[in-house]
């Protein structure tokens, strides 16, 4: 089955914004009386509740206190102030623009908040290329749960088998796979690569060219390896 919809992760996939997000967490925690050692290290691809529960010592299913919303709002506000200094992931951005020229529908699927999704795409000059912005904030649990990906497919009115995702984190790959969506990892992490259907190493122009040829030939992604 040929791909009719491409679903993109944002942070680490289209834009190199991970350090800004980590800085935002340090900033928000300081406002709430928690001083963190820097540089902060967290597993990539966590949603806001997941980060908060880890840093404030809550269990993975513990109810979030009322202070969570103020804390999360502070992280969002920080990222929005600093997103202009984030660099594009050039190869992925170029491929996104090429897909738009071919008329392929594209949607953003991310654990980041809707204002960050919109601001980041505008910073990259990509906002007009995306039909929908799907945020993990819309659901009780973001990635690695599949709901945000399933929601994206429903918005396009297509079967998940017609979708292809690009992800850089294990949580993101797991979410796409749990939704039944094929996923290409943009990562040099072996665990992420093994979990995905295919991967593109950093700076590998030949791999991007191969994916482009598959789109040009209406490649049957379901019947053959990516």
C-alpha cells in the first residue's frame, strides 16, 4: 500500500530543540523550588506529565498535583521565548518541503504543546505544509501511547497502513508502532533503530534519496521492507 500521509515528530526530528526543552525544565523547576544539576539528562520523547513525575519523585501513574499546570506552563513559555535559536534538521526539513511539492499530506505528531508546535513550524517556514498539529497534550497520555498517532490518522480519514511516521526517540517509535504505523527512525541510537521499520543515519543523503524514490514510484510500504 502506498503512503498517502506522512506524520512527523517535531523535536529532534525536524528541529534541534532538545536543549531548549531541557533548559525550560530546569527553569520551571527552579521556579517551583527544585534546583536541578545541569546539564540535565532525561530520556528523550517524554511527555510533560512523565517528566514531572520523574523529577518530583511521583509514581508513573500518580495523580498530578495542581502545581503541575503552572510548572508546565512555565516550560512552554520558556520554549516559546527561545525557539528562534533552534536550528533546523536540514535534511528532514528539505524532505518535508519536497513532500509538500508532491502533494503528500503531512501532519505533526508531538508530545510538545500546541503553541510550541505552531511556533516551531513557523520558525522553520513549514507551517503551510502541515494539515494538522496533533499534540500529546490532547490526551491523558502522550507518546509512547498510540492515541495521538491514531488521532492523526482519523483526522485524515485514512487507514493507519497509509501513514508513514518519522521519529527520533524510542517513545515516539513505540507510539507509532503501537498504532500500526510504519516508522523511519532519524537516530543513531541502536535501540531506536532496532524498534523502527527502517532508519536514516545522520547526514546520509543516499538514504533520503532512496526514500524519495519510493514515494516517486508509489512503493508498497506494507509489502516490502522500507
